C-alpha cells in the first residue's frame, strides 16, 4: 500500500475508534468551574422498560477526561411526572488496569418505566469544585423516554403499565376468591358445629326419653 493511502486508512481508523470512545447520543454540556460536564442517557432513543443509564462525561479545561473520581463523589436524582428516585451513584466506567471503558465517563444504571420527560439533578464534587446541575430532557438537551412499540417486531409487547393493571386485576380476583373460600369455610364450619350441637341434643333427648320409658315399665311395689 502506498504511503498516502496507508495514511488515509490510519486516519479513518483513528476517527472510527474515537467515535467509539466518546458519547454520540444527544447530551447537554454544562460548565462547572474549570470543567465541562455532559449530561444525557447512555442509550438514545430511551425506551420504556429497557435498561439504560444516566451518563455524565467530565473533562478539564484542556479537554482531557477526568477519570479519577469514585462512585461516592457524584450522585444523581432522576425525576419524572412528580416522582423522584433515591440518589444514585455515578460510577466510573473506565478501568485504568485494563484500559476498558470510556475515560471521564460516569454512569448510573436505570430502567425508565414510564414515557415522558425526565430530569437529572447531579450533585457532588469534582476534585475541589462543587457541582449542582439540573437538566431536563428536550429537543436541545437529551431524549425523553418513549414507548418501544414502534421498534418491536414481529409482535408488539404489552406496555408495562398495561401489565401492571392486568396483574392488579388478577390479584384482586384471587383475593376475592380467597375471601369467598374463607367465608364458605367459615360457614361450613359453623354448620358443622350447629349440626353437632343439634345431634348431641337429639341424643340427649333420646336418652332421657328412654330412661323415662324404662322407669314407667317397672312394677310398682305394694
């Protein structure tokens, strides 16, 4: 291979590797002191019921990734539709020993269970710099969570909300049937007690009648 062609091939390969090492999905970039912080989903589009993660990519003023933070340094609270998660740890994905992962990348795994807009509130410390940043999904930040039915093939799976509703209905029916069974059991036990009581009374009355008859047949002394 000629040198120009070889150089071109190496350049293309380098660009391809670089694209694999940096997030390509939509993110919003925040400036926190001397650092730039990119916030977004790891996988976009973000689908309901699919494992995803909040992704935070941090670089210093020179554009170098900040890879020496721990899972205790950064937290994120995710909120949607008036509900919010517990603080989630943003753990580094880069492993210095193996070189695997993305330098400066921190992630908190999450399975979104409802479509709509999501808000990320990131707090903690980047070395000696405090971070307290909030971003909400939009056309200019990162994707909102959407229903996955558009990309399901060949069969459409029921939505998580529909499954939950069906499970609640089945559970309600089961509870109702158990209550009816318990009532029937209680009724049968009550009937058994009454039956035993009536039977016992009948036996007692019979014994009394038999005793009286025997006494009536005895000859009277003169």
